[in-house]
């Protein structure tokens, strides 16, 4: 008898079953679970980053809107009343501004810290009553600072800040 025939007979007698061992199943399962966990974490970290990015862009957009509205309000400013010019300092900063517009109306812009809203209104002299209602220039603002450099005489800068960043704006005052 040939050796090949003997092997063939032994295989017939002891039917060889082709299957995975328990160890192979456990290793394959652990690799699959690890890969699934990695993909799962990547997916949800991407979603979280997208949410953070969306919030950041929303805050920047809101700050830019406030910045442009303040610039539009101050475009007609003629005389700066506050921050005061009667000081020894060359740079004056303030959390609000009072000015006269081209129609000689006295107006102010300030940040209401309770509502985090930038507001503007007109003041009537000599009694100091508010002439028109408060106008909102924007919401969700955490800081607002006006800076006036006496040396540059007509340049007024202002910073609008919200949640970790600040935007800077500037306007030239006409009669200051």
C-alpha cells in the first residue's frame, strides 16, 4: 500500500473537522470590539468638536454683528463727552461712551452686565431723562471697552468680548 492511501484511510476514519478554536474566537472578538470602540470614539469626538466649532462660530458672528452696529452708531458721533478728555492720561478707557451725534443729540452705548446685552439710548438734557427707548445692539456679550487715544485725537477703539476671545473695532470721530 502506498503511503498516500494510508493517510486517506486515516482521514476517513478520523473525520477531520475544520473549525475555529475557542482561543481564535476570543482573539477575533477582542480585535473586533477594539476596532468598534475606536470607530465609536472617533465618531462621537467628531460630533463633539463640531458642536464646539458651531458655538465658537456663533459667538464670533454675534460679536461681529455688535461690532458693526457700534461702528454704525458711532459713525455720526461729533463730540466725545465720555471718556472725558480733561485728564492727564494720554489713553483713556471706559466701559461706556457718551457722545453727541450730528443732530446734537446726546447718546450713550454701554454693556448691561446682567443681561449681557449692549444697549444704546438717547439722553435729554438738562434733566437727564431718556428720550427714546433703549435700543439693543447685540446679546451674549461679556465685555465691552472703549479706548480713546488723545494723541491720535480722532480715533476711538472698542473691544467686544465673548467667551474667550475679543474683537477689536475702530472708528474716526469727526469733531473731537
